[in-house]
């Protein structure tokens, strides 16, 4: 009896579902794809990680620094031995933004740090 009920339910669903309007991708969202790379100011072409903070900045980890992209231009953060507050090294392996909007940066040798 249960098998008959399941078959009946499947038959009903297969008849009803095609009657629903299918949304195309064009109906649901508009995509704007822009290629960005070293020609646009990215410090290096090998991207190891990307994260977006609550202000809308994209943080991009590369092997030549941490890049912040605002949708128009890049600001590159690199290690400066004379600046105690600069990032600890240039080879950034990972980047993550947590729920408190803290930016976590993983480095090849120095480990993990929050900005």
C-alpha cells in the first residue's frame, strides 16, 4: 500500500511541477564580470585567497602582499622592516573575515595574525 501511495505522489508531483514558472538566470540576477590582475594594480597574479569584509572591500592574498580592492583600485600591503605595524611577511597564504569583521591573515612562515 505504501508503494502505491509513493508512486501516486510521484505521479502527481511530476504533473504539477512543470506547471510552475521556471526562472531564468536573466530574470533572477544580473552578472557583471570584470577581470582584474596585475595590469589593474594587483600585486601578483597568483591568488591564494579572497575574502570580503563588511565594508565591501575584497581582500586578496598573494605571494607578493595583501591586496585590498574597493571595486576601482588596489591598495597593496607589504612587509616593511622599518614599520612595526606592517604585515609580518609578503607571502600571504590565506585570508578570512570573521563575524566581528576582523581580518585574519595566514602567512607562509609567520603563521596567523589578525588585522
